């Protein structure tokens, strides 16, 4: 069943790369634009959908969680292979898209931090436990 989590990731990756290529053609760039990010969003949406309709066994969830955790190092490795200088020489598209993405993320974080559930506060730290932890 863990292999199903890998299959879901692979499907999301193929669709994300395809959509990234289409986006690149649409904006005039001769490259994949955000395909890996689109794939990650699709993986998150698929996981939420499958959990909502109780279609995901625990083993499949384990496979998705594993690859979801591995995804960030994969994205970093893939980004390290990209030639940023060539992207910047190609025009302001890269700079503008990075600025817009940064601004949207900053706005989303601000909204989520102000509207999120505060939950219950942590209990006060006992001084004896704090001293023991500090040692």
C-alpha cells in the first residue's frame, strides 16, 4: 500500500511538470515554470481529498507523508541545477514572478497568523524542571 503513495506522487509530478511546461509556453519562456511547485500543490490537494472521503489507507498515507517530507530536499536540489544568470538575462519575468510570489506568501502568512486558532496556552514552566532542562 505504501507504493500507492509513491504512485500518487508520481502522477502529481507528471501533471505538475506538464502544467509547468504549458505555463512556460504561455508566458514566452522556453522552460518549465513552477512545475515542481504545482506538483507539490497537487499532492497536498490529493491527500486532503482522499482523507476527506476516507479513501486513503494508513499505509498509503505513510507513503505520501514520506515523499512529502522528502520533497523539500528534492526541490532544493532541482533549484540548485537551474541557471539563475540565464534566467535573469532572459528578462524581468523571473524577478517579477519572484517578487510577486514573495509578496503573496508574506500576505498569506500575515492573514493566517491573525485569523488562526490560538488554541490553549502552554502551562507555566516549573522552575525545577527549567533548571534541569538548562543543565
